[in-house]
């Protein structure tokens, strides 16, 4: 989520690893003007620290400012608040007959946030 703008970035992947994460970083880099510095807050997921990500940052890291959260600190992770919203909107007290139906519900909710970032601005207020 771009806290000061109107951009919400997400990807759906079957596997999270260094390659899928660098693809996501490419997506973010392409959507921001080259002169603009990009700030990312990382949790301690292994793919954030992988060799592929370190190599990618060696080549493109000049545009990115990375902050790592302390271990076991969901209260500092804005993504946890977005997932809370998602649970309320897309998964809580709902039955899905199959994985496809479940994924469609999640994607629909994420697309709503992407087109209407104000829907989650209250969840992110402590971080502004």
C-alpha cells in the first residue's frame, strides 16, 4: 500500500520465494516514477532475505529504502491490518465450495482495495 498515494500492490502466487518476490519488486518499480524513492517495510519471511532478492537489490536497490520489522511484531506490520480487513470482507463466516471460489473472493476484495484505497485508510492510520 502506498501510504501517501493511491497505489495498492499485490500478487497471487502459489509459491513464495526469492524469484516471485523479485517479480513483485519489478512490478512495484515499474509502477513508480524513476525519480521517486520507494520505501518498503519487510517482515522476516525467508524470501525477503533470499539470494535472489539480495542480487536484485544490488542491481536496483538504489531506488528502494528497506526497513525490516523486528521478529514477531505483527503490531508493526501494516499488512496484518490489511489481512484483518480481508478476513472481515472475504473470508469470515463464509463457506467456499472449492479453492477457486475462495481465491475469487480474495481477489475481488483486493481489487476493491486497489481501486478504492480509502477503504483501508482507517486500518493504516497508526502508520501515517
